[in-house]
C-alpha cells in the first residue's frame, strides 16, 4: 500500500512522499525492514527517538514521532500523541480484522471475562477468539503474547491473522497501560465492559483517579459511536463508569444485583459451582454455573452481557453458561491432596482480588482455609501490607512466600507483606511454601495458592540481568500432592 493512500485513509494527508510503498510497521528499530513505518515514542526506560537514525538506515520510509524529533531521510508524521497517530496509521494497514470486537477493562476479571465471552460465542457456533494475559486463544490453539495488552503492531497483526483464519468475533483485554499507551486503537469496537476497580498499578498511575481515567478511555474514546457499554453495576466505581458511558451516548447494559439489564436475584454456592437466579427482559431464569465464587459469577454475567450486546440470543446464551469451563489459573482446581484437601490456584495479586478469591472458597471450607501468597517486586509497594491484612482476616493459615521479586530484595518484599499479617508463616522458597501448605492440609481443608495463576516462571532480577526460572503453581501443586499419594 502506498504511504499517501494510507495516510489519507487515516486522516493524515501528505504534501510529499506519498508514492513510497509501505511494507510494514515497527516500534523496535531492530525489526525495521525496507518500507516500514517506524514509531518513535518516549518511554520509561528508552526514548524511541534515539533510534530514528538506525530505523531510517534500515529502510524506514516514515517515522511517527513528536514534533520536535529529528527526522532526516524519511517522512515525519509529527504528532503530540505519536502513539495514537501511529495506531491510526497502522490500523489502516492491517486489514482485514474480525467484524465484531469487544474489549474488557477493570482491575480484576478481564482475563476470565474475555475467555468466557469467547466460550459463549463458540457454543453459539461462532468462530471466536480472545486476546489477553493468556495469549491469543481460539477453539484450536492458544499462543502466548506475554502481555495483558500486547503492543499495537502485535495486536493488529493478531487481529488480521485471526480474520484470515475465519474468526469473526474477538474479545480482548484493555489494560490501563494498554489504554493509556494507545495499544489497542484503530479497529471499531462494538462494545466495552467495565468489571471493577481496586488498587493496582499505582507505581505507574499517579493515584486512583488517574488509574480510573486510564480505564475510562475505553468508554470515552475506544468504543465506537453508538456502541454499548456493559457495566458490572455492583462496584463502587460503577456509577462513575456509567456516567462516562452516558456522556458518549453509548448504549448502556448494566449487570449485577443493581443491574437493569441482567439482574442477579440470588446466588447459592454448591459443591463445584453455584446456582444463579437472574432476571432478563422481564423473565426469571435459573442458571447452574459450573464455576465457584461470587466474582466468577460476575465475570460470567458480564460475558453474557457482551454476547447479548453484540446480537447474541438470550435463551441460548444463558443455557450455554451452564457449560462454561474454568479459565486457566483462575480458581483452577490443580490437585487434591492425599488427605483429601483440594488445592486451588488463582492469579489474585491485588488486595481486592485476593479477598475475592478467599471469599469464593470460604463457603466450601469445612475445616481451615490455607493461603499461600506473596507480592511482586518493582511494582506498587503500597498494596503489600494491604494484601497481608486481607490474608490475616480471611485465611485460617497464611503462608507468605516469593512472587516474582524481580529487581527487589525478596526478603524485604516479604517483610512488607508480613507487616499486614504478623501471625503468618514466612517461607521464601515458593515450592517449599506450597509443599508446607499441602502437608498441613487435612480433611475438610482447602489450599489456595495465589498470585501467579497461569504464569510459567518466577522472575528474578530486572533489566538485562533478569532471569525467568521455570515455575508453574499448578504443576508444583500436583507434584507436591502426588508425592503424598494424590489420587
């Protein structure tokens, strides 16, 4: 595609240089090939503008950068928001894309909600995929991307690849980082969902209001005009989210005990799931949801809301909820110990998420709830004692361990967590901590291993010196249970 035609389609017409042939897009100068458009953005560790000469030498025909950047030998698309401008151009290059896109934002529940949305579409006979923390998931395969919201080039390339494979519907996670860095701009988004908001990423965002504002770009700018905002109505931030949707005149679809469109009338925990009584369009329905926990019910109902908001049939959607499958690393039952104690693995790595996971398991506990958890390094330090307090209040036995210490001293991180739960047991080695929890669990007890969920490694160090040591909570839980005669 010629650069001039591409720019005109993006609303960025050129005065000269429009005959250049565009072959691709790159935000890493090492991936630039002849004919590429290079995105040069200032970042927290590197300034992409420093690599403009190298990108041009490698064959970049255009550079998207701030007005003051020095660009010689290529077309300069100057914009005060170069990430947004780059995304706008790239979205015209990466075509086709699936016809129906929905996005989910919020602190917790994004991964489960997009995956459950994909499952509901699949059970309706639709070729669907989800993109997020678990990677790109289709009915055939799952490919890891390593990020909740991948970079804009990877994101758009994934969409085009899925469309060419016949995928028509995609649900993706819209993280606060991704939204603030314009990583998922361009293609039309039919519906967006807000799950909840609680403390997280305050190492990146100035405060909770700034964090919320980043999330609300989904409703303010990303969802298409006339699109739908699906809101879990029971969160303390939901009223403000609804206000953002109404200012855009988006169609509003609310869900929860305070929901108008899907009202949750009652929820009764069962042995391996829960019974939901809901009201939709004046009709009361009972759903036997095969997932445990209040927050899993919330995720499933928001997913149903997204399906209905994009044309799904109500009866078929609510019936399909009875066949939903657990999302990997989200209250996933990993093993049962030799003494009959179930062992669950969950991605909970914020105070709110840990509290929700504990609350989800509590109705199923006849003896003790044993919780193994930690906190990540090089991340918001303020949430560490808060997580300790949550565990102290909700667990019968809390074991504090390591969870991706990255560039910080692991012992110092544990000390900050322990400040919130001084009665906890401290075992730095995560494998040893999991083994101790399983060994301590008797009949009627439940073990919760929180923090890493689906992750496959323990991150030690930072920057160029970072190492990822293979570690999977599910695998370790099974090994430790198997060593004790797990059935």
